[in-house]
């Protein structure tokens, strides 16, 4: 496959991935699943200030992006 074909395939796969993530995001909010407020995310409140550290959310996003990068490399090489 030439360079333009690989780029087109990467665009299509990226679009499908975004479509899937968007659908899951909408479905999750309808079911009461608040992405970004997962168990393991740290919230510290004191008076009028609040500190939020999305530890679990960042780990999930990192794992998903790593898996996506692996899949793209596997299919394009």
C-alpha cells in the first residue's frame, strides 16, 4: 500500500474510533456513568477550594491510546 493509501486508512480508522468513543460517551451519560469521576480519581476539598486529580481516568486513557497506537502500527506495517 502506498503512502496515500496508508494515510487514508489511518483517517478512516481514526474516524471510526472517534465515532465509537462518542457513542460510548453519550451512552455512558444516559446510564449515569460520569467519565472523569471514576473510583480511584482523587478529590480534595477544603473550604471554597477543590483539587481534582483524575488518576484512574488518566490510566484508562493512556491504556486506550497505547492499544490504539499498537493496532495502527500493526495494521500499517
